[in-house]
């Protein structure tokens, strides 16, 4: 359990869970732990509960699998490429049950929230996060409301029967993640139901940090470079915070992992801001233009219009502090890199992971990565074919489909009325 949550801007400390500092809404809170890194002999993400914000845990094989590259690294001229395979690939020790990096976020969040007396949650998602939390919440009988654009419903499948405590509110004719976030926030504000919190949720970030921690456990060092495809950039922040903690321990060197964060053209707000040297993101031209960009993406799960770029402790600060860089890759880049990874390593990878591979290729071509140094490549999803080989899959059906403005929150007297199909303006 962290001794406190500390504001990255003013340093104010809190002992209870919260998503923001009372005085600094433009800053992240960061969990403070004992300085010594002491993983247990358990398997899975809770092996690292020394640096997770909860006292409790439950047995799960979900967790990071890190191993040296067999073929992809040598094909790129890299001497020490390590792969964090955060999908499902039992033959390589990867057991993420929904095939995604998001599986690392859900178990620590559920345990932490319950210990903080939050017993229901609202989550906005475009698919991968929803699957991860729906699985964990089904395992633990934790009530969850998922808000998702209707066009993303096809991603809501599980490898176990969903709990009746899982309900899905779909936004009609929408592919807009921002709209899902807005609706989730309205539910929180009206009925005081805890939202999952995204990048502001320390349990989520610290769960994601375990790929870097697993690398450190195996090698006794911090990776020189860290490569990941991003939408919000929360995984990059998590890797940065893991580096800060490992540096504070004193046994893993004094350098932070240099972040190389990859976005998928044409939707690249973080990349555009960083390359232009801006302190904040550019204002979107129009909602319609944003949606057209999303539709043109290869990895549309990476589309996030409001990433935590400029907040103190966020993506911009992580890139600055680590001396990092950003990259933008096209559909063709990603498809070519996907084929190269799968040919040289085996296993199957998803669209964001393919973008990460293409970003790594780009960074090498630019001379941004020293081929003699250690590189940790985060494959943030894959193995869907193996999941369907090993498990029966179940579809999460929408409890209700609504337009963004259909619900009159002032007229709703209870949280349950949200899911009443007759309550619509």
C-alpha cells in the first residue's frame, strides 16, 4: 500500500484514493512506495505488489512476459532487443486472458478500489480496456458499467461467461471515444459512481508499469530504450514512473528509460505537439474531421482526442525527462512491420503492436536508438487466434443503446434508470 498519493506539481500528499489534487487539477497524482524493489515468487501482475497501490491481491496468471528477441531484433541490427509480450501466447509465458496490455490494469484497480470502499465502477472504452475490466469484474463479481461507441461493440468479447453485474451502454452510430468519456463523466457526476479514471488512476498506471519491472527483475537493469504504440500515452507515463522508482532503488542504474512513443497516422496529436515543440496539444479542427481521421486509421483503438499530454507528470514531462521521442507510422508501415515480426518471432500481434514495431524500425532508421543498447519493445496485444483456439468466447451484448443526448440526467432519479429502455427523451 502506498504511504501516500503525492501531487506531481505542488507535492501535497493524500492518504485516500482520488483522481486529482484539490489545488492542482492540471497535475497527476503519483503513488509513493517503499524505495526497495522486492518482487515476490508469485506469478502474474501481483508479483509486483510492493509497487502496486493495494494491500490485497488475488491469484491470476495475468502479467508481463519479457524475453529476448529471437529474430526480429537481429533482423533490425539490434544486439539486445527484449520483447514484452502483453497478449496471449502460453508457449512464451504470456497469459493475458483478453489478449491485451490492458489486462495488467484491471486486477490492481479492482483490489485497490474495493479497499478504498468503491464497489461499483463506470468505464469508457473503445474495446480493449472494456474487455480487460469486464473479465476481471466478472471474476470478482464487481459491478461495472461500460460506455462504448456502438461501432466498437464487436470488440466486446470474453473468454468466460460475463457476469450479470456487467452492463454495456452503447452510443448509437458512434465511433467517438470522446463522446463515451463525456457520457461516463455525466454518470459519475449525477450518481456519484466511481469512474475508472484513465491516466489519473494510479492503480491503472502502476499495473501497466509491470512490464518495465519484469525486465528489471530478469536483467537487473533498466532498459535503455522503451518503445510502445500509444493513444492516451498512459503506458508511456507508467514506464517513466517505473524508471523513476527503479532509479530511486539504487540497484538498477541511474538512467531513465528513453521513451519512444508511436502513433498511427493520420491521428497523431501527441506526435504533432512534441515534434512542434508545443507545450500543449493543438485544438482539433472540427469533430467531423477528427472522426474522419479515426476512420482512416489502421489501429483506431489508439485514437484519443484528450490524452494527458500537458498535465504535470504527463506525457510531455515523461518525454522531456527521459530524452524521448515520438514517431508516426502509416497503415502500410504497420502491416509491413507486423509481417516481419510474425515471420521472425512467431506468434500473432494486433494493430497497435504492429505500429510499435514500425515505430521501432523508424527510430533505428533515424539513428535515435543505439543498436548496442538494451531496447524493451512493448507488444501491447496479440494472440487472439490462440485465445479462440483455447477458449470458447462470449459476446458482451449492449444493455442499452442511446444517442449522446438521449438521457435526461435531471429526470433520472436512480442509477438503475440509465439502463431502463423506456427512459429516453
